[in-house]
């Protein structure tokens, strides 16, 4: 009797595993869903600089030389504008997310401005 119960439980577990295997999203799909989409903007350097001064200099310094946060003076040589947009939007390590503080267009403008720093 126990063999039948154990066999039934094993069969159910295998069937559940197969169903989940074909229905759960893959790593690539999850990464795409969690990646914010950068809106198209025309670079406005004055607005970007004002946004940076209002939100970023306490950690990155008034010349973007780095303090608590890393230097951003040549960040465009290391990251694309989309990568910068994602980092500012979602945050990274000790950096907080700015998605609730800034509009996506403001973040995109800052990302374009920082990406030009090479």
C-alpha cells in the first residue's frame, strides 16, 4: 500500500515539474521584464546639469569626481546611456532608485548627458 502512495506522489511531483518547466519564464524573459525602457529625449544639457546638481552631488561630488559614490566624470566611456538610465532608475548597490523622485524623461536626459562624458 505504501509503495502505491509513494509511486503516486512521485508521479504527481514529476508531472508538476514538467508543467512548471514549460510555464515558468526563463532568465532572459525575466531580465527583459525588469529592465526599464528609456524614453526618447533630446539632450538638454542645462536641465540635465540642474537635475544632477539637485540630486547627485551629495554622493558624486559637485564636479562628479566621486565622494561616497563613484566618479561620473568619464562614465560614458564605461556605460551606455541605456545602462546609465537603468542604474539611475532602479538603483544599484548603495545607490538608491530615483524612479519615484524623477520622471523617466528627466532620468533619460541625465543619462544622455552622462553618456557624453568620455
